[in-house]
């Protein structure tokens, strides 16, 4: 992994994944009201600032455990990365930490879409810091750092079973985690004023399309980036074609649903489908044949297009459909592996054991993340307040919260 080519790909992938969070900012920013675009985008950039600092100080230490039963690693084991920086392996180790930081950042930033148009910035940053510490850092340890999810197959079926939870790039740790937390915060902050189907149209569709393009571009680092630590990067080709194919198929699935339901396929629907496909292929990118990846993408496009309607039926206001896209897409991609993972899925040469561990891991992260986010959100709301006043919400939060306008047009 310390070959110059591997190092170069590691740096490139880190930059690609970091770019995804500004991509989220553009994607979300175009979807909200014109008077809320600065607020929406600042929630992503605020996440970059705070989560990166916390990851360097103690988050990286928390994301690895030596005991599978441990909740998280010791946050003071290498506070500020002093030991790693002084080690002979510092070059590779610090790059690994930097790459991991970008995943922590985007996971928390994704949650912000659920509370668009009505959240205060200061309380949001408090939520970001506490949720990263109690939500993302421990879950990263469970999934990738030697924790209970990483060892679930061995625990249930023995060391010789060959069964292990498959989550290559973050179906559980990133998307189910963010989607469950988004559902919790949408409950805490309540519905927007006038909440109903068609409450608002995106104020800037090209901005949303730009954001989606940056996300898709960065996602190749998100999915294929970890290959830099392997000797030959032998799965890069498979991951790349699956990241392309599943996403493309999801676009078709989403706009087909729109055409059948509403009579017209939309550009926002197309890029929402793309994101749904990217979410679903995230855990599965290295463990599906390309044909099965295409099917997963198509299913994700259809399922997520239908799932975004649930908020109107169930009465929670997930402003920008984080639940419908990331929670549902993450669940679908993670559990799908139990059926179609190459050589291990129920229909591809395996049995029910992989499906069992995929479902248990998904459910565990979902419940934990939801409860933690709900507790943090309610604590903030009941103390310093999380939601802006009704008057500020109607006026638009940009001037009130940040003293800026997204579009200061003069004659």
C-alpha cells in the first residue's frame, strides 16, 4: 500500500470524497427556498469544519477497537494523532486517517437535508459534534474497526464459516446511519409551516444538478478509494463499473416511476435517482457481478421514488428526502447482498447466513442511530432551541441566521 501509485490514488480518493460534501451542499441548496440556500449550504460546510477537527483530535482513535465487544476505541489513545505522526508508518497511516475523515464528514452532512428551511446553525453544529462522537465514530468502529458488526458472522456461525457482514463503503455506517438520524431530527423539529405535498419547488434546478454531478464524480473515490490499501487494487475495475451501472439504472427506474405516476419525468427526479443508485451500490460495489448491480440500481430507483412519498402518509417532514433516499437505499443495498453477493448470496451459491448478518447489522445501526439522534435533538430543542421561529421560517433563514443573501441582485 506504500507504493507511489497506491499513495497517489489514496490522496486522489480522499480529495474526491471530500468534494462530495460541497456536492451535497449544492444538491440540497438548489432544492430549498431561495431565502434558505445559504443556510442549507452552510450546514454542510460547518460539518466539514467541525467533524474534520474532531476526527483528528479523537474520532480516528474511537473508530478502531481491539475487543469486538467494545463500544468504541479510547478517544485519548492518540489524541491529536501525535503517536501516528511520529511513527515510521506515518505516511500511510495519516493518509488512512484523512480518508476516514471524509466519510465521517459526509455522513453527518447528509442529515441536514431533513431539517432544511427551519434549523438554527449553532444548535446544528452542537448536534454535529455530539452525533459524530456518539453516532458515527462508534458505528465506524463496529463496521470497519474490529467491532461487533465486523465480527458478527464469526460470532453467530463460527470462525470457519466464512460468513462476514459485507459493507464495502458504507451502506450501514454512512447511509442507514444518516437516514435514521434524519428521520429522528425531522420528528424533533416538526413540520414546516404549510407542510403538504408540493409545499415548495426547488428554487434552482441547475444548482441541484451540479451538486448531483459532483456527488457522482466523487463517489468513485468513495467506493473505489479504499482499494489503495490493497497490494494490486484488484477490485477497482469491478467497483468502477458497478458504480457507473447501478447509478445509471437507478436514473431509469426513478424517471419511469415519475412518468407512470405524474406523466412527466423530471430532471430533479433523474438526479435523485442517481443518488439513490449510488447509495444502494455503496455497500455492494465490490461484491456483485455487473448484471446484479444493474438490477440493484433499477430497484433502488423505483423503491426510493416510491419511498419519498411516505412522509406525506406517515406525517414526518423530511424536507429533502434523506429518509427516502439514504435510509431506504442503504437498507436495500445492504440486504440485497444477502441474496446476490457473488458466491455468497442466497441465489448465488450461498445460504441464509449472509442474509441474516446483513439484516442484523442494518437493523442494529438503524435503531441505534435513530435513538441517539432523537435524544441529542430533543435535548438541544428543549434547552437552547433547535428550530427558528415561525416568522423567521416564513421570511427565510439566510438573513436571520447568517446575515447574507444567496442572491443579492441589484438594479
